[in-house]
C-alpha cells in the first residue's frame, strides 16, 4: 500500500480493522482524504499524520479506540477542512494550534481545495465520508467540498475551550460534546460567524453565555445542554429560535427557557407559565383553606345564626327537636320490650 504514493483518496470505513495504524500509510504523501472511521484501531494518533500527510483536506478517524493526547503535529495540516476524531478515548486538552486551520477553511484559501478536488475526480469515483452535523449522522458526498468541520465529541478531553479555536472564523460545524471540558465559554466565540452547528453539551462548562453569541446569525443547530451555565441568555434572533431543550440542564434564564432574571441576579419562576412546583403546591393548599373558611362562615350565618335572632325559627327548631326526641324514646322502649 505504501508504494502507491499517488493515492489521493482512501476509505477503509467500517471494516473491523484493528491494531495500530500501519506506518506504511505515511508514504501516501499525496493523500487528500483519509477515512478510517468505524473500525477498531488502537494506540495513539500517529504524529506522522501531521508530518508526512501534509496535503490532507479531510481526516476522519471517528469511532475507533484511539487514546492519548491529540498530537500537536496535527496542526501542521494547513490544508485541512474536515477533522473528525469523535467517539474515541482521546484525553488531554484541545490544541490551541487548531487555529492554524483558518487559512484552509477560509474561502480565500489559495491552491487546490476539497471542493475543487471532488469536482475534478472521475464520475466513477464516489468520494464521501460520514459526518455528525446538526445532531445527526449523514454521508457527505458531492457537497463535502463545501463543509468545514471539527468534531472531537465523545472523548475524555479536559481543560478549557481555547480562545484560539474561535479564530477559525470560517468554521461551519464545531462539536465538542460529551467530554470533560471545564471553564467558561470563550468571550470571542461569536467571532465564528459562519457557524451553522454548535454542540457543547454534556461537559462541565460554567459561567454565562458570552454576549458575542448574538453574532452567530447562521446557527441552525445549538446544544448547550447539561453543563453548569448560568445567567441570562443573550438576546438575538437565532438564540431565541431554539427549543428549551438546547439549554436544559443549566441554570439559565430568559427566553426561550421558563425562568426570568431578577434584579438581584437570581433566577425566579415565570409566573406567566404557572411558576414552580412548590409555588403551585402552596397555591393549592391556600385555596383549600380559604374554601373551608368560606364554607364555615356561610353555613354559620345561613343556618345557625337565624336561630338566635328569629324567634319563630327558634320555637320551631326546639319543637322539632322535641318531636324527634319523643320518637326516639318510643323506638328504644319498643326494642327493650
């Protein structure tokens, strides 16, 4: 395989391959697309991918058993437009040097890009790869050249989201979900104005949502759920267009969630939508108490009170009681005989 140095596209997806990546792959110096996803490869991601395969436009190692840190040599792939390392056992932090991908993902990038390569390939060649974008997995073929994506989801990545990552202004899809990321969201995340899908769910992020998120006008899929985010959701047409599920599992307030923001900085129930469970419970108890009191007052003034103030009612009442007493006496006397 290593002798075929002119190979430009290699897909071995879903072939139950195992073991470490063969070093002979580094001889494929002209490789532009490498898809080894959905196998059982182990070991660390080889450093030679960045050193030897410098022409890579798309790298997909998704759904394997790679472990260890992301090698910084990956940042040397200056032409990379699609990077998918999701669903592995990768640990460590996100490389700050990922910002090197800005030139490759920019519409102003010079030289042969992924779109041009696909359009120039023979019609008999089917070029594509599976990518998880917008919350679902789809195969991208003809439109793959129009995609810029980084997916590091479902790993064991730690540390903060580097602010340098937000310098990739032409990135369309960023998925960092299901990791162990901590810290606050970068203030400059709104610089990625071309983002269409952003998934940061199921991490340990805290703090507020930066106001720069209001600049993400192309977002059509957002998931910030199950972190420790707090505060007000910035107001923008896009952020308020998503369902509450995009923000669930946090301590956020303001539309579209059902909590408001109080003047002292605490979240309070939205009374227009029924308030909290405890509030509704107290309301039911208070309502029952009021009903009992009203019933007692109405019964007293409607039946008992007239006996004290209307003489004819009082005489009739005691006369009736006397008749009932006589009947009871006769009844019990008959039984005793």
